[in-house]
C-alpha cells in the first residue's frame, strides 16, 4: 500500500473573488482611426481606475496584516 499524498494549497486573496468571464473583444476592424483613438483613451482611463483600486486594496491588506504581527 502506497502512502496517500495530500496537496495543500495556500489561500490567497484572489481565491475568494468570484471568477468572471473576460468581456468580449471589440471588432477593431470596423472602427475608424478616430474611434480607435477614442477607444485607446477609454482603455487608458480604465487602467488608471484599476490601478487606483489595486492600491486601495493593498493598503487595506497591509493594514490587516499589521494587526496580526
């Protein structure tokens, strides 16, 4: 009889977040140059918004971690 191997995985913040499907990609072929440039501006704004949210979550995580030190 061989010993049973148990795989233990670490729990991370991301493990608790529900998984969402990626949004469908836009058809860039049908867009004109001005529309594509506007789309880039929108995407960059969304990146900035996302980075701010990440920073807020890091602050919260770090504060919580400091409580348990």
